[in-house]
């Protein structure tokens, strides 16, 4: 499955939210995410444009691998996400497992997130309004699509962004943006 995604810096959250409500978008309860990123022992993910993270959302835990970006207009990439058992213990055990295998903690990206769901152009579209600690505020649009629907999903995503008034596209990940600011965040707690 492909993650067809784009994020936009400096989004006017009130304007985006108002338009989403006009469209009948459904909103999840607000949440706080902590994304713990690791680098591989056999290659540098910063060079290969990959990512491995342990995401903590309250008690829920997920391991996610993201492959290299695939096009110049969006942040489209292969994404594989696997849930872990909930709670601190399983998250801490998995982080220790990775370190034991030679993976190195890189940084923790923390964000306050509001997530909206809507149906656009034949796709489930997620719009998130993110306030990322030490990075800034962003609107992010995402569609999960099979490979053969990539072009159509990308077109829906970019059209929706335009209709939401989003124009300052950012292809770098929150991790890349955080590291570019020189934030020492290699702790995994």
C-alpha cells in the first residue's frame, strides 16, 4: 500500500477546519503522538530516504517502516505499519530489541494532532492539523492507495490542498525538519 501524502507549512488552521466542516468531515478526538525514530546498523536511513519509527499514541503502539519518496510533487512512499501490544512495557521492550540489534535512536518527534476524515474523489482522505514541538504548525493530507491508483490519489490530494488554500508544500519529514534545527532529541523515553 502507498501512503500518498503532502504537508503544508503555516496553514491557517481555522480556515482549513471551517472548510472541512462545510464538507462534512468527521473529526477524531485530539491526540498527542510521540514518534521515536531509529537508524539502521547496515545503512543510513537519512541517505536512503527511509524511516523506522515506534509511534506512541496514549497507550497504543505502532511500528512503521517508510520507504523512499517516489515522486517530486508529494511525499508518496511505501508504508508498512504493524500494531504492538498497548502500554509502556511493550514499547520499551521493542525499543530495547531494536537497540540490541544495532539500531540507533535518532530523535523523538512530539506533536499535538487533530485528525479529520472525509471522502473525496473516490478515496478516504485524512487531513491532520499538527502542532509539532520545536518545528511548527502544519496541515497534512494523506490517502492510502494501492499502487495502480497512485496517479488518481495524488490528483485528489493536490486538488483538495488547493481547495483548502494550502500552498506552502513541504516534502521533508518532521524528523528531517527537527534535525535541521539542530535539536538534540536522541532520547527514546
